[in-house]
C-alpha cells in the first residue's frame, strides 16, 4: 500500500495529530523530515494512503494545518490550509 507523509508547522501540531490518530486507533509513524522536503517541524507523520480522508477530518477537528506529500506520486501540498 502507498504511504504519505504529513508535514506540520510545529512539533506541537505533529504531537496533537499523532495523539488524535492513536486515540482513533490509526497506524502512524513519526519520522525525520526527508532531506528533499522542507518543514518548520523536523518530524513528519507517515500514514497509509487509505487513511488520508480520516487524517484530513482529524486535522479539521483538531484545527491543525498540514501539508501532504504522497510518496508514490510525488504530489505535494494537497493539504489542509496553507503551510
């Protein structure tokens, strides 16, 4: 299955999303930001693409801005709010 990276403005936002995802029993992994991507936060969340709609809903619910990087297709900035 394809994976996506969720990039955030701050570690605080990343932690809020990670906690919310784990509460909702979603699989998520915290990783360092890859060198070819940039983010104010040094970490990203790696998720399965099939969970992307759920993470979008969580971002809206938690009022967290994020940018989505699809690993398979390389599509960037398909996110919730500007980053």
